C-alpha cells in the first residue's frame, strides 16, 4: 500500500497536498468514526481533500450492530471490560518498573554498572510491552473465534455495503479522534480485508491506528508523570514508523532522556513526531517527503531528513 | 522581587506621613501588597486598633496591625510562601468593641456556607483557569433525584449531574459527593466537571450531589448514613441510570466531615467502592483513650478513627487525599497516609499551601479526579 501520514489538521491543513502527492484519482472513502457522535460533521473534508468524499459511517454502523445483535453486543462489552482491566494492570506494572528503573539509574549513575543497568531496565520495559501486546492479541483472537463477527448477518450486511463503496474509490482517508473507537470499528467491519489497491491518507489518531502498533502518549498529563503505553496491534496498513502526532502538546522534545527512552523503547520502529500540517509519504517499502516531521533519536536528540 | 529591594511599606515609613503622601501610596499599589514571599496587609481609617484574623495553623489566629504614626494607616507584613492562598478578615476595634470585616482594599473574596472571607494570593498563585466557565465546554445538566430511605425513615432529595453527551447506551462511573450543593456553589464543581470532561481529562461521569440535613451527626461514622448511601441511594442510581455498577465505577468524595463520611462508609462496606476522594478529612484520633480537644461533634469520629487505626483494612483500590498545610487537620491527614499505605491501597496524597476552605478543595479537584478517573486524553488524537 502507498499513502501519506499526517499530523493534526486543525491549524494547518495539508490534506489536499497529501492527496495531490499520492496522485490517485477519484473520490475518497472517509473514516471519521474516531469522532464518535460527531462522525457525520465532515462537511469541511471534501474541500480540504479536494475530492468528492463518501463517509463509511463506521461509528453509526457499529451502533446499529450493537443495537441489533444483542449476543454480539454482550460479548463485545465483556471483551472491552477485559481489555480495560488488562490495560490498567499493564499500566501498573509499567509504572512500578519505571520507578525501579529511575531509582536504579540514580544509584548506578557514574558507576561501571550504569550502562548495563540501563540496558536491563529497557529490556524489562520492552518485554512488558511485548507481553501486553501478545495478551491483548490473544484476547481479540479468542473473541473473534467465539463470536465470529464477520459471519454475523448484521455485520455481513454492512460489509457488503462497505465493499461496494470501497470498490468505487481509490483512497481511504482515516481521520483522528478516539483511537480505541477507531480500532474497534475498523476491526468490527474487517475494513483492511476490503481494501485492494487503495492508497491511504491518515492523520493524527488515524495515522496511529493504521500502523502496526498503537502507542498512547502524553508526557505532561494532568494526573502526573506521563509514561507512554502500548494499546494494541494496529490495523497494519503501514509499517516501520510510529507516528507521534501533536508533539508540541504531548511530547517533551527538549528532554533528551525522554526522547532517547521513547526512541529505544519502540525500536526498530522510527518514532516520528508530526506537528500541525506535517506529513510524510510511503510506498510500501520506502518513506519519503518527510518535510517538517521530526525523528526522535536513540541518543536523545531529534532530527530531520530521516528518510534519506 | 529583587531580594535587595526594600518593601514598599518600609519606604513609606521613612518619608512624611501626611494625607497626600498616604493617598499617593494607596493609589499606586493594590492590596494586600505581595512582594516576593512578603505580604503587607493595610487598612486605612480612624480606628483604635486593627487585627488580622486568619486560620493558618502555626500562626496566631489574631495579629495586630501596626499604626503608622501621624496617619490613619495600619499595616502588617507577614511571610507568605509562594503559591499560598490565605483567607482572612480584619477585626476593627472602636471604643473597645471589635467587629469583623472583609478587607475593603482587597477585591478577592471566597465564600462558604458561613459567609465570605478576603483572600490573599501569594506570589505565583493564580486561580486555575479550569475552574472558570469555558464557553467551549458543553455544560452537563442537573437532574433532581429522590430516594426513599429506610435507614433514615425519610425521603432524601439531591441533584444528579449528567454529562453533556449523556447517552443511555453508555455506562458511566458514579461519583457520590457529600456536601454536593456546597461543592457546586463554593468550589465550582459543576463548572470543573464540564471543563475537565470537555478537555478529556476525566471521562464522562455521573455525579450524585448529595447533602444532609444534619451533616455533623450523619457524616460522623453514622451507620445509617453508610447504609443509606450503599444500600439505598447507590443501588437506586444504578438501577435507573446506565452506570458501571462495579467497584471501579464507584467513588465516594467529601471534604472535612464529608471526608469522614466517605471513609467510614467505605470501611463499613469493604469491596463495594473502588475510589475515594478525601479532602481535608476531619480524621481526628487519639493515641490514648478517646478524649479529644475538638469538641463533642468529634467524639464518634475519634472512636471510628481509633478503631480504624487499630486495624486498617483495604477499603478501595485507589484514593486521592489532599489537605491544606495551613489547617490543623494536616496532622491527622499526614498520620493517615502511612497507615493507608500498609493496606496496599493505591494512594496519592497532595498538600497545598492553603487552609480548610472550599477554594482549596476546588483547586485540587483536577488532580484528584483525573488521577482517580483518567480521561480519554490519552486515547484521543484529533
């Protein structure tokens, strides 16, 4: 797949430029379910994208499914509850491990053990991330085996409609919003399997969920110290880059320790910050045209020109 | 403030104290005068004496202002650490009689059920902007609610806050607030909820804003209150509203005696509540016997706290506790923390340079609520 990933679009709109750069003709299918109840407030997007758009209305369709298929709805809620609990336990484990890592790094500072201890701490955090990813994936697979969403009549009917819409467009555009809702709806209707030769334009949360791994991050949240956390595997329409939208609000790029940790923790993926209007393109193998985007490096610095 | 520069009042003291000089001084400053860590309180008038009345634990409750000779100006300079908030009044003495007034030179005032006080903001303190109405934040609604109570053999009415995007198909956490109407009136709780929900810092919450006709009695570890809340009010709310209905979705909150009511209710029903938000709780205790110096209203509190201190048990998963450094209850609250830590409770404890008042409790709401109920901020990337 080829496409473009973009930063937020509220203050600087670059959707039209991204679509032009991809060069694919025809109308665009929209996913705005991350906006939840505001899903249909997409009136600005046709002019911003410079094309006719057709909203897939995945949020509305999802609500219809949950209302019509009570058995599915019950199982869906139960799984969501489990996912929330697992996420909370993972977060607790992560916080304690980070506390330990900080304490050890203070005590080991300046000693021969410093580098080794740092490496061990990082390995522990990466292992916790990986185990969480595997656990969530196993839960999802078990759920799908149990309820077989694609075979349920109400979902199958919506999929047929979606397939028809997607067969008449060349680009799938995924807006940001609530990433868990985006993931749920994209998975509920198996949208990835309905794509053929489509190009992708995804911004902010949309860029995050369409990758291989969804990472939640905010380094100065109101409730205290912000440690990023893995949510789950993404839809997998692009790989190799972990998009970090809106760095001015959410990251502390001037703190080398945080930048270095983030970069090492999610390696080999490249952690790429995308501010308002920034975008980068990909063709399935290479990344290019990264102007404005910022790479977080393992040495704690940031840089541009990372696709060269 | 440059540490070498002289306080404005010291400069004034050196010069002439005639009317025009004082007039010019008053006109060129706002009062109280905040200069670094020093605050100078001033009062102008033909009186026999002026006293600063404040409730800062560790300082005298009453301190005389000094008379600037040959003038009608009274002044007192105190050390007020940065980011402090201090509520106070002046006692004006005329002909041997004193009466209390708000500082006529200070526009800042805080209200509570007993009236109003003047407020001085130490350097670096500002009223948090999330406590003020944000026109972009969609307001939630307040719905009347009535519960028949067998525990009290009467009918209890209160208000229920529903978030702006309330939907019957969703499930919400429940925050059960003691002294709810006072929290709304004096701590801007409704505005705070609207704003924090709008900013995604807390999730959509349903909030029961309850009160009591006899809070001093009912909030002091009264078995009937715990039964009313746990077996009557909350089941009724969970039956008629789309609530999570599990410990992680139930939070008890209260300040002062409301904090005692929250803790004692959770102690009586371990495992039922998952979250506690306790502000300046009146957690009086004694190490020997049940004597206390705070008066008869505290007797049941002391008995409860002494029992709890003997056998601290895990009563919730998470608790946020805050207290003002300027209030005498700081001792009791600080004492509670290590004890709760032994129960494996996930705990966050915060102290503020403030007193036993509603604006202190208001200013801690963001940190407390967002810690107990982290919002979708981490989930939403527009």
